[in-house]
């Protein structure tokens, strides 16, 4: 995403229970967030 002009606002961070979040701003100024749920173990 950074190659397309996005700027990292908050790098990947584990916020508890294995949940990962990150935030960036695209070339148009829109703030976008990602979250990744941890894998559930059965």
C-alpha cells in the first residue's frame, strides 16, 4: 500500500487476545484500518 502513496498512521499492533490492528492514510487522505482476528484453535 505504501508504494501506492499510502502513509502508515499506526503500524501493526497486538491489542490483546491475538487481535492485530493497523491504520494507514491513502493518497486521497482517507484513513483506513485493518484488523486480523487470531486463528481459533479447536
